[in-house]
C-alpha cells in the first residue's frame, strides 16, 4: 500500500476522480498541514468559507465569474479531502470533526442553492415561489441522497474493510450520547450532536431491512465480523458503490458547472430531482433486498 493509499478510507469506496485527482493533491497539502501543526478542523473551516464564496460566484451570468466559482469549489473540495486525510495521518479523528465536515458541506450547498435561486429569479419571468419550490425540492433530494450514500459507504467499511475505520452509528447510540451531554457545559457540541442525531435518524428511516441486519450482526458478532459474512457482504454490495458515487458531490459539481456555464440553471435541478432521485430509489430498493438476503444468511448460521 502506498503512502497516499494509507490515507484512503478504502479503495472500494473511493471515487475515480478522488483517486486520481483529489487524494494525490490532498495528500501533499495534508503533509504540509501536518508539518505546520494545522488541525483537520481548521482545514474544514477554511474549506467552508471558500466553498460559500464559490457559491456566490455562481450568481453572476458571467463565464469568467462562473469559472472562478468552479475553481474555488475545486479548492474547497480539495481541502475537504485534506481534512479527512490529515485526520487519518495524525489519528486526530473525532465525532465533532465528522459532524463539522458534514455541516460544512451543507453550508456550501446552501450557498450554491440560494445563489442559483437568486440567479433564476432575475433570469426567468416566473413567480419566485415556483423557483423557490424547485430549489427546496433539490435541497431535500440532495440531503437524502448524500446521507444514504454516506451511510452505506460506512456500512461497507464496517462489514468488509475494518470496523475501526467505519463511522456507522445507530440513532439510539447517538441519542444516548446527546441526552447525556449538558448544554451549559458544551453548548456548541450539544447543537452539533442534535444535527448529527437528526442526520442519523434520516439515514435509518429508509433502511428498515438494513437496520435488522445491522442489529443482528452487532448482537451476534460485535466488532468481530466473520470472514464469511465480509465476503458475502462485499460480493453483493461492491457493485452498488458506483451508484452511491453518483449521489455524492462530484456528480453535482460536474452537472452544476455545466448548468451555470451554459446559463441554464434548471438543468441542474432537473438532474437532481429527477435523474439522481431515480438512481437513489433504485439503489435503495436493491440495497434493502440484499440486506434481507444477508439477514436470512446470518439467521441460518448456528
């Protein structure tokens, strides 16, 4: 395994553009951050500001401004890769860091969506409330798609790669931790945990069969996942990783960049709401069938 590969979550869950672009550049930047003692959370905060500004540049119907926005978005995405690689290099992984990373991604897309909404309002002779409804549907779709992709990638890490590399948690566990935390002592952490709890509940709401499987495996094996189950899970779920990749940031970056450069923003929201949602639904149905199949296999074992 190369030094760069050691900063991956796992090769099976990495996207092609990440392997050949973001991870190599991110590794070099992470090495520099490590040398200067810069923390992963600091990198995350910087990436948020850059990403939010990139969204602002998408408001203008100007190719130069839009190209600058794309460049800043690439820089923000690179730093988003850096914070995870740096955390794995320095073993500074934390739940708050994971929550902050997810929150940062949401803030960036809020900036993109609001600026695209404003751009459509001044471009098209349509009631703003119709346009806002489209943007709201796009944002809700985005939230579901990204959360499911993240959830099942972490499930893959837990059951196939290494349970210690996975950040898969049940809503019950997160709720207990949230309720045990005192707001007066940790107000920021308490608020972040509330966001994370909502996020986890959303992930579990569309994965009933997988929840049965997860709880059954946890009760029988704990962290000691048997090799036969890892092999069975991998053979069935690895083909789905390419579809989960479609639900994440890189696909949106390509489609949104084309939409703003062509000055046809509705193209992005049509892709988000129709095409990517159809992929999400088909993949979720397939995932649930596989989870039911794997549950039966575990139950059949002595």
